[in-house]
């Protein structure tokens, strides 16, 4: 599941990816004509809207692709870098960039592209942008207020507008297609041409538009991966009498005492119940959070065994089914509830004089296990505090 | 040999979109350009004048956040790739060669000065706006970032607003 860096590919390897992505980026920019300053500036005088066409098509393509990947379940959208919103710096910085664009005739990426094929004006622009960066660094105290004010965090535009992602993508794609049509009219007017598209082109463009909306419709109608898994688990629960492998409390206590480092104990209940009592070393993963990416590593530790409990047979079954779909680890269910476990080990009463030998043995075993568990818990307090998921944040941006 | 025509803009846009999508899929973030300029410039300043960096808070904090220098920076590698890719494309389409493009009514000298000046504004603006047309606008649009889209509208809005005043640079 993407993004592949840093959990699947190392950061060093990502530099190789950077080079490859850059080659693709540069090749397409140059092919599109972005190495030509006149073509770029044409956008602002109406004689050439190539920039808008390329830019919008690329944005819409990538946006639809991201949504599709997210819905299929091969890309975790929550891990993607979202540029943070700083209102004033975005507006003022953008306005300054716009003036730079109209005076210099490039933007940073396109100027590098132009310089690469020998355009001296491109090279001059690259040199200038270096100066600009330096000016910002040296004059930072002056820009600081604008730079940091109105920090709104990593907001998504669709959420601000109260729209779903798919609906926003629909609207943006529609705007793009209308813009393509209108800019074509403007181009014809400004250049005093009456270029008519050949029929084959019209068919091609229309099918591309239809295809884009079709993909968006599929995304809108397709349930995402997590709800597909949920549904699968619910169906399995209804149609088959699935019985998870059960482990008695004594066995689990023995595992904790001797193999605590080889097992995960997973509490499927809600956080409130978890807080009021939980088994030693238990991790709280409420059953409806089980599909979250952060637990993937826990559910999929090949050399560890997972023990679940939920105090509710349905929840427990569902949890174990889901865990089975999500990972490859061995999963067991604790027989009995967590309060049974607590009673058994931590509210122990000594057997009376008439107790059988078995009962006395059990008492001694449980007493010792309880003590060992307490000792272990104290000794490992720092290393086994409830696992706080470390989702490494992806850094990005310009 | 004449240089070949440019690619159909929609096809180019579609391909660029796939490059962007692939980059997001693999690395979790989009493309960029101005960040690489920043990395190279600031690291060069530090290498040439370490005392100056030590005395300038912005440079110092950048240096602390990027201890490995520009050669370990994702965007620097991406822009090296960009140079290679653009050059390859230029060769394929026979567009490589020392050239200077300018509006019909200005001298080469004016064009170079305008390019440096415009570049400086763009460089400054991209630092203030946390990204340029690629990093903020294009990549921001792909992930529906509000900030990225505001930056995009500001760039193009301001471009249109000021186009009239600088028409002598470009038009007859």
C-alpha cells in the first residue's frame, strides 16, 4: 500500500525515485513547450493557453488517480503530504510570484527546463530565483509576520466547501473542461484564426472527458477497502459459524510471563473500557479502528502471536476475522472476559482447607503468575506503555 | 533539420498527471522546483560563509533541519532529473541550442534583466508562499490542498492583473 516511502522503500532509495520522477517531469514539460517563454506568457495575453491546458489536465488526472488509488486501497490518503494553508503568505507570495511570472516569463520549474536546452533567458531566470531565495532568507525578519500569520493547518479545499472529495473532483474536472473549450475560442479570437478541430479529435477529446467522469463515478460508487473488509467480515459472521481458536486464561498468563516479548495482547473494546481495566501489556485497538494503517505492523508480525479479547463474542469474532484479512500473524481469542481474567489472577482468594489438590495447585500457579506479571509490568513500564503509533509524517513541498 | 512541433497539450498534461500520480504513490508527496533552488542556495551560503549562517536565524534553522546538505535533498535530485529529462526531450525534438527568446520590441539585454528580476520575484514569492507553481499549485491541486489552490489562484490572478502593465515586454 502506498505511499511506499518510508515504510517500504528506504529514504536513500527515494532519491533514485526523485531522479526518475524528475526525468519524467522535465521531459514532459519540455515536450509540452514549457521551455519556451513566449508559449508560457501566452496564457496572460490570450494567444496561447498551453499552460492552462497542460496544467489543468495534469492536476485533474493526478487528482482523479489519487482518489481512485485511495478507494481501491493501494494508497493511504491520510499519509499524503498536504501543503499547509497560511492564508496571507499564500496570497502575498502568490501575488509576488504572478508578477515575477509576467516579468520574467517563467516559473522555477520551467526556467530550469528552458536552461537545460540552452535558453539563456531561462538560465537568467534560474539565477534570479536564486537571488530571490537569498533575499527571503536574509530579509526573513521582515517577512516573518506575513509568513507565519493565519496558519490554518493542512486543510482540504473540499472539506472547507463542505463537499466530498469525489464531488469536488467532479466540479473541478467540469470547470477544467469548460475552460478548455472557452480558451480555445479566446485563442481563435486573439490570433484571428478559425481553426476547427477535425472530427476525429473531437471524438477523442469527448471520450477522454467521458472517461474521466466514468472513473469518478466508479470511485463514487465503489466502497473503499476498509468497508469492503468490514462487509466481508460481517458476511462471514452471518453465513458460517466461525469459531476462533481459543486460549484459556491460564495459558495466556503463562505466555505473558514467559513469552511477553513474542506476543501481542489486543483489547478490542472501546478506550473507556480499556482504561478502566485491561490485561497486562494489552494494546487497545477498538474493533472499528482495526483497519487503520497504524496497526498494520502489529497485526502482521510474523514472529509474534496475537491474543484478542473483547468481552463480547460478536466483536471478538469480527476482530479476529478482520485481523486475519489484514495480516498473516496467528490470532487467538482469550476464552472468558477480561474481568474473568482479573478475578482469576488479581483478586485471588486463598483456597480453603477442604480444597482439592488441583485447586491448591491452581491457586499457587495463578498467584505466582500474577506476581510475575506485576513484576514484569513494573520492569518494562517504559517500554510497554500503550503503544503510541508512530506514523512518520511525510515532508514535502517546494 | 527543423525542430519538431510540441506535444499536444492535453496529452502532455495527461502524462504529467501520471508522473505526478506516480510520485505521490511512491513518495506520498508531489513534485517541486523552487525547493531545490532554496536547498542549493542556502547550503552554498553556509559553505562559503559559515559565520554568516551562524548569525542569521533563518539560515541557521534551515541548516539544522537539513544537516546532510543539498546532496541528500529529494527535490535537488528531482530537479537534476528535470534537467536531464528536459535535455533528453530537447535532443529528441531537436530543440537544444544556445538561444534567447524575447518579445519583438525589447533588446536581449532588457530580456535578460527582466528574466533575472522576474526570477528574483518568483524566488522570493515561492519562499513566502511555501512553494511555486509545481510544489504548491500543481501538487496542491492534486491532493486538494486549500493552501495550494489559494496560491495557484494568487499566482495566475496576479499574472493577469499585471499583464497589461508589462505588455511591452511581450507584445508588438
